[in-house]
C-alpha cells in the first residue's frame, strides 16, 4: 500500500483550450520539468507536459487524481524552451496547453517516444559514379548524396523526386538502406565553400562586419532592395557562428522555402542543413526536431512554426522577408513568429537579423528609434540596374482584358526583343463575379457575404472565402435568362485574352489553381527560367523571391482596390507587394520597367511609391499613423467572436464592452462591438471588439480584466471567441 507521503505534486499543461494549468499526484521520484506524462482528464487520458513541482495545490487533496504514467526519462524541452513558452503564454494570454504543445511535433503530442527511428536512406554506391550530362536532376542527386546519405523526403525538399531516385537505383548507382539518422558531430568537418563566395560589395561588407562584431542580443534590420544580395549577407553572417559550433535558425515565408533556397545554404557550408515545412511526414518532422534539439543539425530553414523548435546551442536567428504576413498565425495560438523570435534572441542573448526589401512599418519604426541597428543595401551587385517606374492612366481608354493600348505596345516591344513580360493580378479565376445580363442577378455564396468567383475552365463557381463550390448554373435562377456573364477580371481571363492578342508567344499562368499538384509550381518556375514562356501571368505567388533574369517588363493590372481599403494596414501591404512585384523586373544585366495601371494615377500613394520609393513612402505613412495613434504608436488587442446568429455575437460583446469600459484605465480605448469586414463567412456571423492603448502593460491589464469578465458571462456560451494580441488583420 502506498501512502500519500510517497506522492508529490505535479503541475502540468494539457492540450485543451482552457486558460489554466492542472495539478496531479505522482509517485516519487517526480519527473523533471519538461517531461511528458499521461494523465486522466474527464473520461479520457491526455498527454501532459510537466511545468512545475508545487508544494501545495488549490485543489482539495481528496479531489487530486494520480497520473497514469510517466512518458519521458529526460525532459523533451529544456529550461530555456520552457521560459520562452511561459513568456509567450503570458504575452498572448492564450491557453498555456495550446502554447506549449505548439512547440512539440505531432508524434510527441500523441505520446510517441522522443527518439530516432531507423529509416530508409539513399546511399551512393560508388563515390565517383557518373551519369550522362543531360540527366541534370540525376547529376544533382549524386552531388547531394556525395555529402552523405539522405531520405527520400530530404531529397524531395531539394527538388529531387522519387522517379529520379528510382532511375538511379535501376542503374545500380544508388541504393536504399535502413538505418538510424547519422549522428556524427558536424563541427569538426565544417567547411565553407570558397568558390561559391562572391566578393562583397561595399554595403554588403559593412553589414557583414557589423554582424560579425555583434555580441549578445543585438537586433539588426537589413533593408536591401530586391536582388541586392541580402542572402549573401545571411550566409556570411552565419560563418563565425557555425565555426564556433553554434546553430543557426533561418525563418522564411511559407512561399519562400524552395529547393533553390535550401540548395544555396547547402552549397555554401559542409554542415547538415535541415528543413521544416508543411509537406513533411510526422516522422520526418520529429527527426528534424530531435536533430535540432540534440545539436545534430547546423542550420534549420523553416516556416513560421520552426521558430519554436528547441536547439542545443542556437547562435543566430535570421528572418527573411520579415514583413511577410505568413509569420503571423491566424488561428488557435495567434503568435507572430518574428516577435517571438526577437524575444527568443533576447532570452538566449544572441543576435537576430531581420531582412526585407520592404520592412514592416513596425520594424522601420524600431530602426528609427534605435531599437534595431539599421543595415542598408541600396544597390544591386554587378551591372544590374534598378527598374524605372511608369504610371499608366486607364481612364477613358479601351481596355482589352484589362490591358491598356499603351501597355500592349510596351509588351510588344519587349517580346519582340526576346525578353519576358510579367503581368500581375492578385485575383485568380476567370471573373470575380457572375452576373445575369437581363435582370442583374449576382451569384452569391449562400454562406458568406461574398460573390462566387467564376472558374470558366472548370465551369464552376467557387467561393474563395469558404471554399464552397458548385457547378455553373445553365441559366439565371431569377429570370431564366441564359445571358450570364462575368464581371471583373481574373488571371484565367487575362491568360485567355493573351492567347488571342499574342498568339506567337507562349504564356503561363501561375496561381493557386494551376499549382495544386505537388511539384507543379516548381516545374512552372523551371519552365520560365528555361525560357519556355514569354508571357507570365500570376497572382502574388509569382511576385515573391524568384529570379527571372529575362523579365524586363512587369505590370500590375489592377491596383485601385488597395487604394481605398478600410484596414489601415492595406496601404502598407500594397506598397510591399508593389515593390516585390517591381523587384521582378531587370534583375540581371537587362534594365527593367515597372508599369502600374490605375484609374487614379494621380493618387498620392502611387505617386509617392513610384517616384520616391518605399522608405519615403513608409516614413510618410508612419507620420500619419502617429497622428492617428495607430500601431506602432499604440498597441492593439482584438476580441473576435463568431456564432450562427448575429444577435449572439452582439449580445455577448455588448455585455462585455458595457461591463469592461467603466473599469478600464483612462489610457485604454475600447472600440466596438462592430462587425468584421465580412460579417458572414462560412455560415458564421463575425463580430469584434478592439482594445487599444499607448502602453503594452495597460493593454495587457485590460485584456486580463476582459478575460475574467468573460468567465462570468452566460452569453459567452453561445459564441466562439478568441483573443488576438497585435492583430495584423482587422
Ligand atoms: P536578395 O536576397 O537581396 O534578393 P541575393 O542574395 O539573392 O539577393 O542576390 C541576388 C543575386 O546577386 C544572386 O544571384 C547572388 O548570387 C548575387 N550576388 C549577391 N552578392 C553578390 C556579390 N557581392 N557579387 C556578385 N554577385 C552577388
Ligand atoms: Zn436574370
Ligand atoms: Zn462562401
């Protein structure tokens, strides 16, 4: 028989959406902080993470339950990781379990052993095996495998698909063997490929030398125009860090994690480079996670969620395209990976480098106030020049599929000289709405306040907000007419029109509709680079981070929507997109031109961007935000609510606001309740309440007051609500 004296207390977090921790009884000796245990919860058992060994519990002793089992002998998370997560829980005021479990790979959340398992690795059978020079991909595979065995998944991330591996295996050049991941220490063998290293330009050299001098926590903002060599600065900044045996974390936007990016890091350093992204299997993710934690990996390149990966000895964090909105998680635990990365760097006392051609206004403000050190790359290496900007007035001219005669003429000129032309339109599908010509009926989604987009090739209507799809109606449901027509312009329509306007040139469309198949995006990009297409049409997928040396003309077809949007961040995002798009023109030795088509070419925002550039524009916009006390000159938190009836949302938020407002300190503004920009989405009504304050402390205090109030409100049970700290979309 065991007595209570042989038991101790464990304080754990559970993967449940409750803002609290839980206590359990546990036989001695107690598992350490950061170990996983299995505990009873309601009528289930859950995996839990040990946070603490309290001496007393608020739960009466006869109500305390013993745990089921201990899962780990060694902690899965170290103290430094737990500190970061504790801070994140307090800052985002989110359910602690959901925060902590975000840092664990799915298999560990399910209770899997935190150890490596043997997997199939591709091995090179003869070190100097050769294949025909035409088989480019096979050659690449051999080059990679000469550095050591890799799994199919790792090879896939580097652009080598399974058919290539099968072909090599049939030739008897490579072979699959089951083994544990190699755990050799990479440090003694670390080498830098000097042949790969260009001579730095003056600004690059200055940036690199300042980065090399950084000791402890120093945040840097590297603002460099597209193609100015930011990645080269990242690579050289990493050198002394790796040489000291420390690891580097590189965060990239969702769309930026291409085989080329990975290959570039891999080519430079003889050291293990790992990746974390959504396309990996759960097992691969766990192995990568372990390799980072145990120090087996030197460089981790990953998207947002990679930020929470534990490292044995992290020495530098790099965030590429730091302004990208994909760094903000938009559901569940709504953290911003850039902001948390800054905190992580501060806690670990290491430098952090934020890079962008179009830094977020927040970061520019931090650089201006001296919180960040500002590094600037204003030139492109070699002979590459910066593009010229041109504003075309689309008023009173005859547009063909959205293209003005002037633009068509410019395209003609460039194409005739053998150059590529890129047209940019951030709307996929054939037309953003379907209209009855006879009675004016519009095809609206039943579940959203939105029109269906007409996808003509598939003969379907598709709601881009809730993903609902239906076949194209043969006639108008209101008047029976067959005169249904699209209104507005989508990429599919532009593509079709171009086939008629420029039949002699091949075009390719790049948007989410025709890149769904795995690897097809990459194939299209390869095709563009190989010169198979002269006209490129795409959404922002096409805008980000790709080198197309033969593109000399870039046009944005429809920019008017962004000029009059209601969200105060809309102009910032438009400016970033515009500069990104413009950066596609004239990257190599050919000069480029950027064309903006607008019905409002005189608009101050367009003029400023086109004539003065991004930084000038940002400075002006920051002054406006300051005058209006908007972020970054104030801080915001948003309570988001949704329910099947608008009334439930309104009642809940009115009660919350009514009871909260009298107790708020005078520095806190409570705005709303108001409906979300799209009031109804996927059958749910959406409302919100905005809190704003000049200090973070006051804002957090107000949020805590609100959270306590919500516990007491019966109307809270009829809605789903969440709290978004530092929202980036209102
Ligand atoms: P960014 O990341 O700023 O868009 P990259 O680092 O990708 O720019 O550099 C753009 C191109 O210029 C790449 O092809 C890169 O290899 C090349 N490059 C970068 N730095 C130099 C340099 N100092 N000398 C010559 N070429 C360079
Ligand atoms: Zn009709
Ligand atoms: Zn819908």
